[in-house]
């Protein structure tokens, strides 16, 4: 029987600025990528998100990013490897404290936004993220894009690398994500998304933006919590997977 994880980016509200509906999306996903305060999230938001995740039986992961609240972590920062490693470690420690207060632990790490995309190819920053995860300890897996430099570096360092796919994002024929600056980068049609994800879970194949079929190795599927209609989309993906005989379960 096929088994796959469903994850979502959560805890991204900040003060009076609200982003997503975390408690609702926890009814569908098995893993929560909780913002750690650098790209989004404030302590009270993060703490409540952890409590909601625990109540929903959802695994908590650290969604670490560049120190870029104004840009929502979607802008590249040319920081030194040491600075980046320290920033990542700091974020993991902050989330661990709030998760622990809610009765849980962080179980994995997923980079956010520009950092996630940068360490697909940036050797030094990829190594910095891996070094931070190793320094934290606890044998935490790293959730990354298939074929990324960071995934290779994680495996070389003895850190478990977990490859993921994106339910609501379009893919280029080479397996990379279509830039958000391009039309069609985000898929809003639920039937298309569900069909793609069921096919992925069952066969490891997905349809790229040009209509070609590509192979995507993934243990987890991300449904973005900040996409309009994300709660309904996550519910549709989970229902579609389970109807096709796929078990939804956290990789961690």
C-alpha cells in the first residue's frame, strides 16, 4: 500500500495580520511546517499553532527561513555560512521551546521560500543549513526538493533527507518549480491537483507545465497554507489520496 505525508506551511500570521487557517488545515495534513519568527510568525501565533497541531495529532517541523519579515522570506540574502547556520539554529531552538510547552517536540526541518530554493544549487548555504541541523541534534530529517544540492549534502553528513512534491505548484520539465513570477505557477483547480498527487503517490510521475510526464521522487506532499482556498484544497487532496488507497502518514 502506498504511504505519503501531507505537509503545510503554518504559523505565518503576525500580530493583526492573519495568514491561513491553521486549525482547519490540521484536519487534513499530517505534518506542520511551523514558521519560526524570521520570515513570519510571532511568539503567540507560533505557540497557538503548536497547541493546535498537538490537538490535531499533527507532527511539528521547523519552517526556517532568511531573516526577512518584510519580504516574507522570499528574497535571497547573501549572508555568510556561519551567519546562516546560526540563524537556522536560533529558529529551531525558539520553536522547540514553544513546541515543548505545548507537549511536543520538533521532528523535522523544512527551509522556507528563498532559502529553500537557494539551497537547491548554492553549495555554501546548503552546507550551512545541514550543519545547523546537525548541531541541533536529535537526528532530525530535512525536507527538501528532489535533486537539490542540500539533499545530497544532508545524506553525505548522515542527516536523513526527505524529498517532497508540491500539490499546488506547477513543475518545469526538468523537475524544478515554475517561478511564482511566471503565469500558471500556482495551480488552483482542485481536480488537477488531486489527479496529479494521486498519480505521484501511486507511480512517482507528475505532469509538468508543458504537458510532459516527469518523475518526481517524494515522501511528502506540500499544500501551501497561504494559498487562497488552501483548506478546501488540502481536504480534497487527502480525500483523493485515501479514495485511491493511499495512506496519509507523517514521514517523521
